[in-house]
C-alpha cells in the first residue's frame, strides 16, 4: 500500500476558494529538495507560517474595512456638518482633516495609527476612540467569557453523550431541542427568558447593568439572562458539531477494532473517538467564540448591556466612521485570533505532525 | 480434540439503508478445535468476514445475527446478554483486521493499544502487561521491542504494524483468534514474516483460529481445514490437502483454476520485434518534500506492447506513473511521448500529448465521481479531446461500453450501481475515450477478486491486439505481470535494479532482489512457508528495511550476497547481459543467483 503523502489542510481551506488557497497552503510538492528539519522545528515552522498567514489576513481585513467605509455615501466632513453644510464649509473641513488626499494615503495613515494604538477620535463625542472602547470592552468580554465557560464544557458533554447514544431517545430529544433552539431567533429566546424569569418570577434582572459595588448574587442576577441567551444558540451549534465529528469517526476501522476488544461505549468515545475528532471540534468552538464577541449585538440590545456592539450600533447611526472602523477591526482581530488559536491547537493535537517518522 | 468454537445453523441478515433485511449468510455450521486453524475462503461478498465476526457474536452496523447458535468454550454466547457477550471480546476471543494501518488508532501510542484489552478485562496491571507485550514483540521478531510500544502507528512500517496487531490480538491470551485477511495488504516479502509469526504463535499458545482469505496459496501454508463459501452458503468443507488437490464441487474447481502459476513457471512469449517507443523516459528523479522517491529511472514503452513495473510498496511504482502522466513534478530527467519531448507538468502539455497518455488508477471506486452518470464520465473526455457532442457523443459512449464488454444500457447508470470489476472496466473505457497510444495501469487488478481480475486482464490483452494500445502495467502481483508483460522493469527503493524482456527477467540469472521477490510468491504446496522462511536470502531480507536514498546499492542492507565495503557505498554498475537483460549489481554476471 503506498503511504499517502501527508498534507496538512487547515480547516479554513475547506471554505476558501481555490484562487485564495495559496494563502493557506502548507505543503506543496516542489522541484527543490527541502532540507529536513527536526521534530520541534517542524511544528514551530508550521505555527510560524500560520501566524504569518493570520497577520496577512488581518491586513486584508483592514483594507476591506477601510474600503467599505469609503464606499458609504458621504464622507466624514459631511457627517460632521450634517444638514447645515455649505460647499465652502465642506471644502475647508476636508482640507483641515486631510480628506483631499487619495484613499491609499489615508488608508496607510489610518493603518499606521492603528499599529501605534491610535484608533482616532470619535466624531460624535470628540473623545479618543480607544478610551471609549476600553470602557465598553469589559462588559462584552465578561459576557462572552462567562458564556464560553458555560457553553464549551456543556456542549462537549452533551455532544459526546448524544454520540454515545446515537439513534437512541437521548440523542433524538437533544437533536430536536437543539434544532428548535437554532431555529428560534436569539432575541426571541432572550425575550421569553426575560418574560419568565424577570417579569413573572422576578428571580433575575431584565437589564444587565452591573455596578462596581454589586456583590456576587447581584452580579449573578444581572448577568444570568444575557449569558444564558448567548449560550443557548452556541451550545446547540457546538453540540451538534461535536456529535457529528465523533460519530463520523465511529465508522473507521480502528473504532471497530476497539469495539472488538470488548471496551464499553464510554471508553470508545472518550479514549478512541474524541482525540481524533478534536480538530473539527476546536474549529467550531473557535467560530462560536468569535461569534460571541462580535455577534452579541442582539443580546446586548435586548438586555441593555453597554458593550462594544452597542457602541458599534451607535457609531453607525451617528455615522461616526473612526469608531466604526475601530470596532470592526477589533471584531476582525478577535475572529482571526481565535481561529488561529484553534488551528495551532489542532496542529499540536496531531501526532503525525508532532512525531514525524 | 475439544472444540473451542462451534457455530450451528448461522444466519446473518443485513439491510441497505431504508431497505428490508436480506440474508447475507445462510445456514452455516462450523467448528474449530484447540490449536486448529480453519480457513474461510471465497470471493468478496461470500460472507466470510461476516461469519468470522459472528464467531465473536458481533454483527456490523446494519446487520444482525438472525438465527443460529455460537458456542464458545462450551456456552452459547448468543444466549448471553449483550453486555456479557461484549465482555468476552478481547478476553476469550480476539480479532486481527485486514489493514493494520487503518485498525490502529492514529492518535494513541501503540503500546497503550496493545495492552488495552487485557488491562480493561483485568488481566493484570499496566507494567506487567507491558512487559508481556515486549516479550511478544520479541517473539514476533519486531525491531526495537523495548521502544516500539512508545511509538505512534504512523511511525512504523506496514509489515511491522501488522505484526503489532498480532501482538495486540495475542496480548489478552485468547482461546480463539479471528484473522480477517491479515496479509492481503502486505508485500510478498513482508507476508512471509507475518505468516510465519502467526503460525508460530498459534502453535506455541495452542490457540484456535479462523483465517479468512481469498488467497489459496496462503491458505495452503496456514490452514488445517478449509471451508469454501459462495454467496453466504457453504460449498465445500474438508482438510486443506483434499480441498486444494481434490476439490469435489465445481465452484471450488473454478477457484483453483483461477490461481495463476508462479512467475517462473509461465510460458513467456518471445521478444517482439523492436518497435518505436511511445513513452521514453530518461533519468527521472522525483519526490515529495524532503523525500526522493525516484532516482535516475529510465523506461521505454514500445508501441502496442506491455511493460510491467514490479516492486514492493513504497518503491516508487505509482510515482513513476504519476511522473509520466505529469501529475507529480519532476526534479530531473525528460519525458518523450510518441517521439516528442513533453513538459514535465500536466498543465504545460499540449492537448495532443494529454490524449496520447492516459492513466487508470487502482481504486475503481474513488476514481469515478459517484454523482455522475456513466454517460457523463465517458462523455467528458470525448468532448474534450474530440469535440463530440449530442448524438455523436452518445453513440461513442455506447461503442466504448461495448469495447469493454459492458452493455450499452449502462450509460444511464451511476457508478454505485456497478460491481467492482464493472467499475474498473468503466475506468478503462474512460482512458480509451481519449484514443490514447499508451495507458498507465496503476495496480488496476489489485483490488479485484482473482476471477474478476483474470477477466480484466483478458480484456486488456484483447484491447491491445485490437487497438494497438500500449500499457505500462504497474503491479505487485508478479504472477499477473509474468503472464501479461512483454518487458519487465524491477524497481527497488526508487531505482531500477533489473529490466529486460519478461522471459529474461523471470529466468536466471537474477538480480538478488528479483530473486527474493520471486521466491517470496506463495506457492500452493503445503510446507512451502517453512522452507522459504529459513533460507539465507529471506533471513537477510527481513533483517533490514527499505532505505530510500541510500548512497550505494539500496538493497545492500537486505542482500545475502552483499559485498561488504562496496555495495553500501558505491552505486552498482549496470551489467548488460544476453537477451537484452540489464542488471544493476556489483556481482559479476557469473556470480548472480541462478535459481
């Protein structure tokens, strides 16, 4: 049997069009003999490549974000002057703000500022964007971290349980419930939870405003509902992915081999299937975690959380372009960073890469 | 003799997704005594694997044991609760699968998997079991028995992995061992080591065994009794000697007739008159990443003739085909198709060159798009190369199907509705659609049953005579190559060690490696294994493993005749012998092995 040539495909290539794949290509048969590297070096080299690719992706994201705000009708000067603008005033302001320069120059100017930590000045509040973001960041991050701490272990456990009982009553019930949860929009789940627990039972708070002097129970009352709402959607998704990745592995000959050793189902799933299913599971966890940070707009709106996405929504309605750009860059970075982390973890989980022949 | 296993009136049923249950195994009864080996033989679909799994009370998903009794160590295990029956597996009965590479969990270290069953069944603690496993490794002649358990499955070779799986099956000290085609995926040279290991262990431990295989020559070596199966029913049962030499039933006789004679017993055709080569490759060197798979390989395929390429797995046979087809980049060398030099890369070749050289892959299943109808699969090359459309295309698709002995009506079918042999014929028809001068056949019969494979070979011969197409026929099956090829190239570790007309290659003098290959092809006589495993050549060969990119002769570390100080450091000269034979060896022509 010819040994198949090892090609490590990062998860992202599966969804990337072929003409963009060169970005993610890990290995190609080449005409040149490559000097062989030691075990540690090889993994390090793959990780370094992946990091460089992440940086490049971030750069692309910044260009797209800048271009998108450029395409919006009207520029910053128009936004500042509003309805009362005159042509002269516009021209003067554009001159002052350097908006007459070409888009390329302004892009690099903006990018340079970003790199040095200068996110620009908000048009609406005249405060530095960085300050505004820092004051809001913690609220979003706290929601996301709490939701992650609950949803990741929960969805793994439920997914594995479901996989162990595939086709059984537990599996079917979980499948139906999660499908229903995915199908119902988040704001609706949030409102129902609010109606039950905050309005009717009065156990929990309907708004997620916390104060620094709150004790544990007050914090819990404030945060329970938004965290639960946020977890609901991602648990369903992550659980289903965990279940299907593990079940996928059930059909492989080594699972049959392990079953014929007389091992119980629990051991088969945890010891034999799970280590091999880690890579897709990590990817879907990363996707869901980045969604938690960037996609919590609805949860923050429903529960009145003063978080980052609220800031972004406000920025859009006030056409506060520097703020929009900065928020978009932060969400982009989180997304890229988490996916990068998932990729690196699945490289390290692969014994073929850790221990070459 | 006490029976370890008795199966009475077994009936196993399976159902296709959404379909009703249909019988796979019908009314099969058998028994295996202590220290006895019972072989189940038959073509694929005969139910032999299903029966062997049923001996563990196990049915694959989608199947069920509908009827019958399975008595193991004096109790009917089908009467036990599923939990109690499951507890017997890996304790009283263990299993060795066909592909060790697929049956070891890639994410776990080997040692842990080997001792997993006895550890779980409470046969001892991890350290004693590991010590026992190391003893087993030593008994199985595994290199580095102390440390091999620390490795991951991808770090050891296929033959070693197969022996490690035997260790895994033995580690629980079973009363019954199920061996499901355990050497089918191995090279002939490795097969000898593994067969020997199985035999020794069964003899030493007095284990009862069921040995499933379709290879009759292997059966002759290991089995005490044989059960012949067809479509899930028993055809004939009896002692090995009787079944092999005095079969009673017609079906058994057909099976025996399909066995090809050993390569050196074939009547070789005389050398054909020199024809211009359709493929002429010079000093090809290619590889993947850091590994050089082919070095300095030159090969000519004359028009309308068959050039066989033989060698063990990993010797670069498939890479050679891929390089000639332009699928794998070339580091050095040049390729001429039909007298014209062509670019090494597929994308840079003109359409005419693409048309001339077609390839057929080993796995008929994966080479056909399951969502395309046969008419589309064959129609695409017709459109691409000849611009045929509409009814001209449909007509030609029908012609092609007839050419490969399939009915025209197959055009509207999907690959999933075809058998393995039929799929391989479609693959061949697709290659023929381009109207090529040469077809590169990469192990095209290796995945097929003996009888079906013989049919495909006959078809290839007929097509060659009718269309004048040439083949580069890659195979590890020496008997097939010997009966079919005009010329033979022997590859070892990416280098040509011997080439010439088949008659000359398969008769003395031999390159030491060719000799090893030829003597490793199992023969139908009982006792052959013991004889061959003890020869100096076989011992020398099993002592080393294939080294790619060796400085001198790549075979020197496994050669019984190696000249110390010369062979491992200097690239061997190519000796031109009579009859157009070329042998790359340091041994002078009159010192080369003769028999």
